């Protein structure tokens, strides 16, 4: 009865062991010769001028989260759209309810002024 689970446990063990071995080998075998040039901060191969730490506005993170929510919505709706002609009525209504809930969330964010770019 436990035979299928042995295979899954073995697969999980090997899946965790291989990356761990690769990371450990890299840490052990890599050359460690730090110098001033390697430790300097640069972007795109160009030396930075002025302050290198720039704090981003929180609005950027909100935009990113809203994008992720609607990107995931698209992932959930693609299979529904492909099988649209084969779906029963309650399945279509569930998809419409899903879209309405997300639209309500977008309307709430819009009403709260989260989408203002200021």
C-alpha cells in the first residue's frame, strides 16, 4: 500500500539533495579573491554617481500586486475560455462570479485612490 509513496518520497529527496549538493560544491570550490573593484557598486558596467540606494514608492508595489492578481486571473480564465462551448450553466456562472469579485476589488482599489500615479 505504501509503494507509490516510496517513489514520491525518493523523488522529493533527490529533488532536494541535488540542488543542495550543487550549491555546496559551488561554495566550496569557487575562488574567493575579493578586491576593491569586485566590491564596488555599478550598474550596467558603469560606475554609479551619487547615492546608490534609492527608495521606491510603495505605489509601485501596489501596481505590481494588482498586475499579478489580474495575470493570475487570466491564467484561470484561459482554460474556461477554451472549453466555453462545453461548459454547463453553473460553470459559466461561477466564472462570471469570479470576474465580478475581481472587478469589485479593482473598483475598491480605484475608489481608494491606489491607482493614482502621484
